[in-house]
């Protein structure tokens, strides 16, 4: 149904000239349909993850997912005029055993949020830190920050931070819940450090090897 709505909305604009108000209405329908589609996709993704479907484990260098996420987010960052950089604390990096598609989704969600809530001209950094048999992915921005009260519920489903409305950056409130579920599926954790007006730093920590149990 959503695809049909989107398709017919596009076709209406091909049937003849529209006045300014008609064009505005069609654009609004298209934008809201896209939001609903994104929400449905997130709900389905979260449902699959929480249903306990087995991980599709693969072994790749820990920085491989960082490169793929940067490639996927670069257009959005360029449009927002936000710089994407990497910060690796070690020169030699080991491989990680993980569901690479889910790991990419988790890291992309963190980077996507960071770009959304960073002002034009700002910076988003993706870092890596090894901690014995674990790796920590760090996504840091110099954006609007998150209040201490909001940080307590940040990874809950459908939760949106109180200052989000000021930026017109509507979201489903599921992106960070998906990150948390993916981390837990890998016996990992995710947490945040943030200060209003200064920026946020998200930490996604995962074991380098998954238990065979």
C-alpha cells in the first residue's frame, strides 16, 4: 500500500502543471509516506532481531564496517555539510566475528543520528578502541547534546529526546532501540555520554569472538 501511494503521488505530478498549493500538498504526502515506510522497516527489523533469529556470523577486520558505514552516510553528511572522520587508537586491528549486516546497521544508526543532530559545519568522528578480547566502536559528535534526563530512556522503543522537536528531524524513535538489540544479540553493550550544547559520544562494545553456546 505504501508503495502504491508513493507511486501514484509521483504520477500525479506528470499529468499536468500543478499550482503551488497542489505541489505543496503532494510533497507533504510523499514525505509522510516515506516516514511511514521507514517506521515499518524499523519495526520489521526490530521484530526479526528480537525474535531470536540466529546470527549470520562472518569474520572481517574490525574497521571494515567503519568504511562501509562512512560510504553509506557520506551523501547525507555532505548535504548537511558535516565532516566524517575516523579515529583509530591502534594501527594494527584484529578481525571481529559478527553478523556483519547487523553490525553495519547498528553503527550506521549511530552515525545517522549524529549527523542529524550536528549543525552544518560540525564534525562526526568514528573511533575504534581495543579492550583485550573486545572492541569498542565510538561515534562522537559536537552537536546539540542530550540532557541527563533523556539519557536514561534513550535506548527505549519510540523514545525521542525532548530537544529533537527544535530541529525538525523527525524519527521513528526506534533507531537506538535497534542498536541496543543488535549489541545484546552479540553479547555486547551500548551506552552514551553527552552534554547539552557540547555533543554526544556513543560507545558500542562487542566481543571479538562469539560464544559457540
